[in-house]
């Protein structure tokens, strides 16, 4: 991945279709839950989504908070709230944080209902849309709100299929939407973070480079015991040797090693880890973890 060139230039037909469908569905919705990955909030929020949803009540959901560093997530949420962007942490897969989420949704619902009454509109059921990029946990969140496993979920980006309005205990109808990404990801930093988190299909990026950079970050933070002078590629080879991923002649199998590294990160086996900070750069920290985001 070159630092001067965009990491990804891709816009498959289904992604263009998903964005068109989202624009149409938003016209029917009253509230929007915008889901991001708490480990990389900036990179995992598509830059164009807030323009699309400009007149809707929006709640930002920092999902997978159990995989992120708690204090870092608190800093992010504080930053969002200072910008009048309500946000809550959530671990949808572990059903943690649902009470805080329901409270925040209820507050937004009350604001919408009050505005309806002022306009003399009927007190009808509200519709809530769940949106975000692939693999941030939208369908798991929708199932949690609906109280059942009716929305399709999966680990591969783009598993959501069809339109499914589901009724929730909060008196809302919720719709899960396919994950969307912008036509072009200009930031190499955002690109490798999205790749590491599984938001982009594994066959669309150089896994060895992404895994190497991830191991380099872990080493710089003291999460894995490697010498400071080792390069990320050297760490990847050593990591593979230690886990027995070897080919003939004792050569490290970097492909198998890379898959192991990425799966371990996605499953939280390296511990709670946040790859982006909301503020400025700290020279003592791994600088490449601070990204300018997508299309900024």
C-alpha cells in the first residue's frame, strides 16, 4: 500500500445499489442509528452518510466497545457529544450497553414525537434505520433491538440481504440496511484499518502488509514481545515461526500467519485495543494509528 496513492478504488454494483436504497429508506425513517467500530470510530464512519441524513435525528453507536479500550471510547463519545452528536458505547454481540442505548433512543423518540404534536401530526409508530459500513455489527444490533434473530448476520462484509422492518419493544419499527462504503478510500491509513477490522473483503487488499502493520502497532504498545528494532515484516515472520506456520525448508508461511493475525485481532485475542484517538497526535504513541479518515 503506497502512502501517496489511494488504497482502494472500488465501487461494485451492489454498493451503489445499497446507497440508492439507503437514500430511499431514509425518506421513510424518523431516526437513524449510525453504527461504527469503537476501535476505529473515524475510519469506520462513511464521510457522506451525515450529508444523506442531514434532517434526521441521528444517534451514533460505538459498537464492539468490548474490544476497544474503555477510556479511549469515553474520550471519543465526549468529543462527539461536544459536537452535539449524541453517542453511546455498545457491545451488541455480548448484549452489553443495551440499557444505555434504549435510553438514548427513547430520548430521541420523545423529541420527534414532540415535534409531531407541534405540527398536529398523528401519533403513529416511528421508524428507525440502522446504517453503517460493512461488518460493524448492524444486523446484530437490529436483532438485539427486535428481541430475536430475524435479521441475517455474518462475519463477511455484505451479508445483509433484503428489506426487513422489525418491530421493537420501544414501539419503533427498525430496518437493517446493507453495509455501505464510499466509492474511493483516499487515506491509506483508513484503508488498512478497515481491512484489519474485516470491513473490506480479505481478497481486496494485501493481507501480509495489513497484518505486518498491525503487529508493528502491537509491538510498539508492548502487547507482543518483540525487539523494538525489528521491522513489521520481520515481526510477522517471527510470529509465524512461533506458531508453527511453516512451509518446506522452515520458511514462514506469511499468508497463514497473516490470516491468524487478522482473525485474532477481530476476535479480540490481543486484548482491548483502540487504533484511533479523537485528539491530536502523541509522539510517544504509534503515529500511524491516528488516521485522517475516509475522503477527508
